[in-house]
C-alpha cells in the first residue's frame, strides 16, 4: 500500500511511519513564534483580546447602521422621485386644462366674430 509520504509500506498508518523533519527550523521562524507567543500572553494578561471583540462588535454595529442609513436614503430618494413624478403629472394636467380653456375661449370668440360678420352681411 502507498503511504501518506509516498513510499510503499505494508502498514502506512503504523507509528513507525511518522514523517520526520528533514531540515531544522530556521532561527527566524523560531523568533517569530516566540514574539507571537509573547504578544499573545501579554494581550491575555492586559485584557486586550476583549477589546478586540468589542471593536469587532462595534464594526458590525457600524455596518448595521450604515445599512440602515442606506435603506433610509434609498426610501427617501424613491419618495422624492415619486413626488417629482406626481408634480410633473399635476403640471401636465394643469397645462392641459389651461389649453382646453383657452381653446374653448377662442372658439367662443370665433363664433361671436362669425355672428357679427353674418349680421353685417344680412343688413
């Protein structure tokens, strides 16, 4: 059977076949590990980790507020657009009403002129 490390073995899962490090750990990685462990222990001792979770909550709260503000802005924009459309529709209706009134007045004036002209012809 083929083992995890790629060699042919009878029992690849036996404890004899645990992969071993071929190269020693670099001093840089050991230093990084030491610094990270030191920072972690300091942050646990001072309680900085709890502040991080508060900051995360604050970030989520800010995101929630931003989403609410965006929804309000969208609703306001939609209402403004509806009001503008309604105002445009009302203006169009008013213009149409004025035009009808004007044309009615003009037709009355024409009728009066026509009657006067007929009277003059008859006389």
